[in-house]
């Protein structure tokens, strides 16, 4: 039975990574601040597009997790108007947009991750700010493009509202790429759209994945991977805290996926095949492709 539904008002965006896959560019520019061109032809940093994705789904407040040393960079973009001489040059044509950006920034809170010990560790940094309520989790280096009118985040939130369970966006992926991604297994509630999740595995071995992680109805060479978007109940924070206290690391870091697996066993969880695409802009080729498709 679905648990009591609670409105989702907050989104969390981890953005405290080092961006090593984009070195040496990330030696001077944070990957979350790399430019992207939207459909209106406006250049904006990736992190702005992600915040706008959350707001498009009705989210009221956004918490961005950053390194302490990077805080001034993010504050300058989201919460400070341009300096006087730059503002004077912009004012005639960009005045309304400057005010839009400032208003957007008023909905953003910055949360500090003092040490970088993995995705799960980063999410736990939002525990006090989120409180005892469900939240939307987006990735600080992923861009999302919907194939329908509703944004990807709005689609996923609608599933949470309907089922009252943690919901994870999923997408088919070639077996050969699964060792770099989180994988889900389960039974279809609605064929090729809604999955009742029974297991989540982080970066599985390819041969093992072929044998154990194939979902009925999928092509033989495809598995279901995590899309990079989640709606989670606050119980995930308790599981993350326990994982860290017990020093349960995977690949040397505290991961989110193993705790998601515990969460689905305790509360149930659905996977929704989003009508859209995600781009990991932390990878050079994916960033290049995002530059092309985000503009279209």
C-alpha cells in the first residue's frame, strides 16, 4: 500500500565535485558553471538550467551543495547583481533578466560539504535543511531535456504524488555501459513505463549484470539505468547516516545507490521511464552533445 503522500517543496543539487573528467578546463571553471545555450539562444551556466528544471516542477526552494572554497563563485552568480560598470552595459537590454536571475537566486540556499567522500555523503549534507519531508534530488552536472510539455522533473514528481513512494527516473542503456552507472531491477507495473523496483546496484560488473539484472520485456542487450533524478522520502538520510557510521564504502566512497536499495526494501520504490533525455555534462562527449541538443 502506498504511504501517505506529502507535498515536495524542496530540491537538492549536489555540486561539490572536482570535475576531474573535464580537466584541465575545470582547473579554472567549475563544471557546474560551464556554459550551455538554451532554446531561446541565451547562454547560461549548467547549474542555472538545473535549478530552472526544479522550479519548472513546482519546487519552491533549492539547496545546492558546494565546497566551502567554491561558495563565493556560486553566491556571486545567484545572489549578487553585476558590478556597476558591467551592470551599466547590460541594463538597457538585460535589465529584466538581471532581476529574474536575482529572484531565482533568492530561492537558492547553499549547503557546504566540507570533505568530498562520495555522492551519498554529499546528499547527507542536506539533511538538516530538508528536514522531515520528501525532496527532489537532481545532479549538479546533468542536464534534462523533456520530449513532452511537462519537464522531466514534473513527470517524476507526478509519479510520486500518485504512488506516495520514493520514485527514481530510469532509462534503458546498453549492457556495455552499465559498469559506469547505477542499475535497477524489478517488475513492470505498466510495461516500459512504470517499474516496481526490487533491487538497485551501483556500477555492476557487465557479465554479472547480463545474468542477474535483466528486466523482462527489455531487449537482450539493454538494462535499466538510473536517469539521474530522484524523489526520495526523508528515511534516506537515516540510511545514509548509518552507512557512514559503519564505514560502508563502495569504490572508496559513500554511495547513494546501496542506501536506495535498503530504502526500497523498507518502503517500496517505483522506477519511472521518463519521457526525455539526460546528459552527464561532466563527460566531454556528453557535454558536447548537450550543447547541440539543449539548443534545439
